[in-house]
C-alpha cells in the first residue's frame, strides 16, 4: 500500500447494472439520478443485445439478430443501494414489457467521488 492509496477513504459499496433500450433511456436515467439522487458515479456503454429486452426469434440453426442496448452501471454506497435500485427500477420503466433488466452485486470497497463546488452544471 502506498501513501496515496492509504490517504483515500474507502467504504463497502454496491454495483447496480441495468440493460436498457438504445433509445436514449440511459441518458435520461443518468440525468435523473444526478438531479434527484446526486449520483455522479455512473457509466453507459453500447452493447449488442440478443433476447435481453425482447423475445429471441430466429430460424433453426441461426442466431437471432442483435439489437442495440445500453448497459448502465452505477456505483452506490451500501446503505443507499436498495433505495437507488428501487428508484432506477421505477424511473427507467424496467417493470414494463421490454423495459430492461436490472441487477445488483457487492463491491469490495469504493472510493468516494466528489465534484468540486465551482463546476458548472451540464445542460445536455
């Protein structure tokens, strides 16, 4: 352990991962998390989804055509994980048909991420 890493506070956390349609749902969710829950530790990546959000239909011996989906990952503290999980489920419409999927797992530890006070808010 070096002097830098020992100076950083760490805490147990949770990683919430959800897969959403590739229609901008990820951006809307991340904006809502920032505005309503002050969550700034999230990422979104484009993925190919096969039967993740819809029924997989293909001819015998062939794979179904993939669709564009977004995988969103959010790091939260252990004490707020259940609340944020429920918020994401509701806000992203995951309970609706084709709405997506969500799961949560433990992280060994996390380092808090705090933005400086003088950074302007993003508009887009």
